[in-house]
C-alpha cells in the first residue's frame, strides 16, 4: 500500500482491496501525521506512527490504541 499526501488535510491510501481510500491527514488522537503511518498487508487498517492507534480503512472505526474518535474515510470512485 502507498500513502501519499494529496492535500493539506488529506492522505490517499492506494491499492487497498476497495481501491484508493482518502483519509484525514492527521490522527484524531493527537494529530500524528498519517502520511508516515503504516498500512497492514491486507490493506484494511491504517496505524498512526505517533501512538499506534489503528483505524479500519473501510469505515474509519478505531480498532486499537488510545481512545479517540473515528477517522474520516472516503472511498474514491
């Protein structure tokens, strides 16, 4: 998976099972820069590099890490 900053507030995650996914550029927990994050091999979750909060790339639900709100996720068509 490739992470690429596409706007000041948006990062694109390419080559996921559902295509390219757009997410907020910063983690909702403490503002970690998600362009430096990690996407799992299956392309289904994004992990913040700062405190390791993990989010589903299908709907933004927080899967693990410090409590915070969901990540905004948009699927490109």
